[in-house]
């Protein structure tokens, strides 16, 4: 039986992070097309926003890792010691 779109999802569990780049670019293109008054510096603004989204997601990922792996572990050790 062949592939059935929307019924059989593509297995991209190992490569999900590569989908961040086209998603960020698409959001930036649409948002800047709506918000900018003139298209003089459109592509520059799109690229800047795309980089901001990607860097923001990386920072949020690091922050959540630190929160769970470091801070919660410290709280658990402190609660166990009390």
C-alpha cells in the first residue's frame, strides 16, 4: 500500500529541527509582507526576523534544558535532604 497523505504521517522524529528553518522563514515572509509600509528593505527585514526566531528558539531550548536538568535536580536534592 502506498503513502496516504494526512492519514500516514511522515516519520521525521530524528530530523524535526530542520523544519524550524522553513517555518521561521515562512512566518517572517508573511509577517513582514503585512507589517512593512514599503518593500524597499523587505528581504533584509525577513532575514533578520528569521534569524531572530531561530536564535530565540535555540535560547529557549537551552533555558528549558537548564531549568529541567539543573534547577529541578537541585530542588529535588534539597527536598530529599530536608
